[in-house]
C-alpha cells in the first residue's frame, strides 16, 4: 500500500484516479478548492482524506504542507489544471487571462512540488507526475492557436524536466503525462476516451515507471510523446 496525493481531485480525471487508487488499496490524499463539496461526491472511505488546496495560492499550498508534515507521500500527481478562455485567436490574446492559466498549469504545480518535497522524501517511492498535454508538444503543433493552454503545458514540461534533473541523485522519478483526449468538462463530449480509461492508463504508467524513464513525456498508454 502506498500514499498518493492527487490535486484537482474533485472531478474528471482527478476523481477517476482517486477512485481507482482506492480500489487498488492505496491511501489517497485528494485535494481541491472546496473539499466539503467533493466529500458529497464520493462516499466516506477510511483510506481517503480530502484537503483544501488552491494551487494558485501560496498560502493554501503552505497550509497543505503543514497539514501533511508528519506523513510520507509516495506519489504526487499534479493534476489540477485549466484551459482558460477558448477560441482566442491571434490578435485577441490578453495578458491577464494568460497569466491565470500559467498560475494554475505551470507555476502552481511547481510550488506544490516544492512544498511537498519533505513528505515525498519521507515516502518510499519518490514519484512525481505532472499531468501535461500533447498540445504542449512543439513537434506536434500543426494547427496553431490555443496560445494560453499550449504555452502553459509546454512550460510545464520544461519545469518537469528541470525537477527530474535536480532530484535525480535522490532517486526520484519525475514524469510529464498526456491523459489523452478525455470526455471531461475541458475535453468535451466528442473526446475519444472516458475518464476511467485515462486514469487507469496514467496510474499504470506511474506505477511501472523507473528511474531511467525520469524526465520523459508519456502518453496515457505508455508511448513516448515528442517534445
């Protein structure tokens, strides 16, 4: 049994990962902005703990670390994310919405990772996953647009790579993961896979990952995605 911390756990892929981790026998620390609402979604479980976290708020991140200062976390999954305004074409991009997307998708995950390092060092597996997106792949960008979301995930991949290098001597495994095109609020009803399929694949990739794979970008099915 391991302890898994999942951010953005109250819906979509995050919620599916919580459910599947519990089914696998893991202890789960699930975070979201309003855990009192999330507790009504999932029935009470002895191995599930909901904790409030706003990944854009440094005070909230510090409070999370303080609440967990006596336990070990084996796996951190930085899942919380936002798309931001959709359909913003070149010529209409504005700074403030772009910064908000970066605060959630890029800056927040790094600050959470920093804050959770003591707990991760107390854990046994030392795995950190950043839920990225294939649209953050520069090589894969053949359609343009999506400036806010694309750039935030490209930057997140660079964050992940640096973290993997900086923690390599401590035996950490650090990954960027593409969840697939998923039927969520962000992905829409026409997406190719459901949340259970995505979550199952992501958890399997994390579980099977080795130190030799640290710093790489994987699809939910385990295949490598080009930068």
